[in-house]
């Protein structure tokens, strides 16, 4: 497998976008989950908080994986078309 600098730069940009997009996305999901949960006992609240933490980590991991891959692919594609010789 061949790695390219434009691909890696695209992956880095994709990762940065994923981290920036994480904050608004997690606020929406967090607000929605807390609104659905309602009042609960202390034991249930601790379990609920640990599940929310798991959801947050999962969203961040999926976000980074998808956007970094997409950024790598776009960077590699743009570098491939920019360096291609013109057809006469």
C-alpha cells in the first residue's frame, strides 16, 4: 500500500474537522438522551452517566474514523488529478 503526503494531510484535516464537529454533535445527543431519561435514582443515574460517556467516546471514534478516511481519500484523489499529465 502506498501512502502519499496529500493523503496524510487530508486525513489530518479530516481529523481536525471531526474533533470540531464533535462538540455540537455531542451536545445534541446529550440533550436528547437527558430529556428522555427523566428523574431517576442515584444508582440508575450513575449507570446512565457511564452509558452517556460510552456514547460520547463512540461518537468521537466513529467521527474521526470516517472523516479521517474521507480526508485521506479526498487528499489522495486531488493529488492524483493535479499531477496527471494533460491529454492532447
